[in-house]
């Protein structure tokens, strides 16, 4: 749902191999913000997919049996916001167990910001003021993670290195407009919706100092740009 750029959304849909993928949006991290839900439907309400959403902050979820609905989806798309509020609400409603079940059954799980951190063993969250904090995630992926990795004002990169050096499990720093695709618990590839985006793996050396290894990131618009160049020629 990147403004004016559908490359990451199109990539996620392509992973399903479904003719008309069923996509369910979980806006929990934003407190089910109406504008976020509207944005989702604007992005996905077309003949190419079947969108829906589940609200946990309203009396009705909107789908009846939430577990049955989620397990019938091709994609579960988690929005951004507060990962602390997201995980607390999910656990209160039993969604942590439902989402693990969906993952194990082959449903594509995805999201941005808090919707990316939640799948890892630990996420580094800087949503609220003050230093970034380590938040226990769902643990589907046995790594740590820091999103908005190159956001200088928040010092996310430095905070992540400090946490890994102190003993946080190794993991991934993901720059804006970049994404990692996991198959099982291993990275299959890194992709981006804009040229020049970065993602890294952060680990500790034998002396306990954190270091990063840059991943190869495939720009999803490369083929499209090449086609336009040929047409212009």
C-alpha cells in the first residue's frame, strides 16, 4: 500500500499463484484506523483479488468466525502502527495461535513496519518516544528485526547494533521500500519497490561487536524500467 507504487503489493499477490487471491487486512496496530482500512480497499478492491478485513477494536469483527476466515485466505496483510499494541491485542484474542496455524498451512503472511516486526522472535520498536525497545514477537521467524533501518532521526541502525552486541539474537535490518521474503524460516530473496534500497543481516563477531552483511536486493521495477527504455528508444 505504498502511495503511488504497487510493486510490493503486486509481488505479494504473485506469490499466491491464485487467479483471484483472497486478501485479509489486519489493521490492529493502528487501532483499526478507518483511513487505513479505506486505503487498503482502495489498493485491493478490484477484479484481481477478493479483499476483506478483521476489526478487533469494534463489537463485530466483520467476518463472523475469524479463525475460519483467516485460514481460508491466500494472503494476510498486517498494517503498521504500534507493534506492542498489536501483539497484546492479538494474544488477548488468540490470534497469535491462529496466525501460526495459517502460516503452517501455507497462507502468505506479510506487512509493513509493525506488520513486519510481528513475525520475528524479537522486534526493535521505536514507535513511541524514547529509545527503541525490544519487543517479543510471534516467533515464527527465529531472528530479530529492525525496520526503518536507515531512519537517522530515530537512530534505528545504531540502536540495533547495540542490542545485538548486548546479546539480542542476530537478525535483519530492513530499509524503507525494501522487503524480505522468507520460505520457512530462511530468506529466499530481498526485493524493493524503489532502486537503491537496502537490507542487511546483523550478527556479532568473536569479540562481541555487531557487524552487518548487506543482502542483494532485487528492484521489482527493473524489468518495467527496461521495457520503458526500449519503448523510448
